[in-house]
C-alpha cells in the first residue's frame, strides 16, 4: 500500500502539471486535442468532444497535445485559435502554467499541513551532538571516554552557542591542536562531565580525534493557530523547500562529477515515498510538496522537450522576429525527448539494481 501511495502521489503531481498547461490553454481559448498521462501506447483513453484523454504505458511524465502537431487534423492552419497562431505572450503563458501549477500545489499542501497537523520545525539547542564514534578514523575519542549521543556543551571552558557555527568551532579547535590537550564539557543524558582529548596528527597535518559531529537540534511540530498564521508559515516553509531545491541543483551543476550519482530516478523516488508513507501520511505530505517543487524546477530548465526548452525557443523567436524553421524545432524537441526517455530508462534500471542489491 505504501508503494501504491507513493506512485499515486507522483501521478497526481504529473496530472497537476499537465492540468496547468491544459487549463491555461482552455482559458485563452486555444485548441487542445490531447491530454495524456505517460507516453507510448494508450492503456486507457476517452474521446471527449474536442479532446482525447489517455493514460499511457510509459509513466515518465505526460503531455498536452495541440492540433498544430497533428498532420491529420482538419483544422485550417490559419485558424486563430491554434497555439502557433497566438501571440508569444499567450504561448509563453501556456508553457509556464504547468510549472506554476506545481508550485501553487506545493504551497497549498504545505499551508494545509501547517493548518491541520503541523510541519516539522528544527529548533537549535546549545552545544554539538556526537552521533557516532569513528574508531576507524582515530581511537582518541573512544579512549578519552566519549560516547555516541554525547553533547559537547563547552570547549576549554567556552560555552558553545545554539546554531550551525558551534560545529565549525569544535572542528577548528580540534584540527588546530594536534598533540595538545583539549578539554571538553559533556552532557550525557542527566549527567555533566569533563573529558580531555589530545588530538592525534592526521596525514593532512591537522588534528583529529575520531568523532562525527552535528548540530544539536530538536524537531518540533509547528501548527498554525489561525488561518493568517497558516498562510504565513506555509509561505515560509515553501520558500525554505524551494531555496534548498535550487541550491541543490546549482551544486549539481557546479560539482556534476561528484554529485551526479545522487540523482534519483522514478524507482528511487517511489522507494523514498513508500518509506515515508510507512512512517505516516504527514511525512508523505512533505514529500509531495518537495517533489512538486522539484518537478517545477526541472521543467523550467532550458532543455529540449521541457517547458523551459519551449520558452527558450519562444525567446529566440521574439529576438529574431520570426520562429525557427519547423524542421529545426521538431528536430530539437525529438532529440530532447529521446534523451529524456533514455535518461529515465537508465535511472529506472540503475535504481532497480540498487534496490535489489540492497
């Protein structure tokens, strides 16, 4: 059931995205011929008055089809309601509407969550937590008596504040003091004690004691007291997720070779969603909002066959004063679609092998 829930979330998000395109075209009076979830052969279809609705075999997205792309359409090429005959502004609005739909949907999810069950909120506490003793790196910490779960609250009598800078301070102190004693004040459950460590000299010339460190945080649930606060808190959480997503993609671009292996395909995303679904539907809400934001960001990238690629072509048309030749546009889009499908198949196979191997 958890796997079905995760698949259902992805299907809903894809449907929301395509409904954005579809709704924008309809509102502008632009002719639409198809609304499809997935690619390839149709598993189910329904022919409406003007639109063919279909669910297709390859679940790697979806699309809204226009009569412009149908060589068998009996609509005159000069029809003012064809997409290609509309001003650039109308076409750009149709292209960007899917991205906006996913962003709005993510915000609605987060606002609903904060108004009903609340959202996880990280509260920084003074000190630095020791989640694990890394004996394989160095036995110094273990010999000194440090244990996993300890909280370092002071270094050489200097209290550590709450926040991200505390970890950096402890690391810098240890690295700069090889073969010199460092006095650590430790909070171990209800007990306060002091240990002295003497960092050993690592190969890089810095001191080390063999511990992993992380911020001392507590996760609390924040729930809005009224609608206005819910709108504000929902916007804050939306901004946090969107900004962290954008930073993640920027780091991927900057350090592609080091981070490319972390790119998740549909199988890995479903597995992640299934795990969150098993831990509670509240986590699944957060997952839905995050994936919806990611879907929006990916689609706005200026790559062929994505919404961003279409917008790039519209930008070129605006600069040139006329569109690129149809054969050029068709070639770019077909190449981009093949590359995206190929990447999707590769990620599915890779993630499946990893899951089976684990």
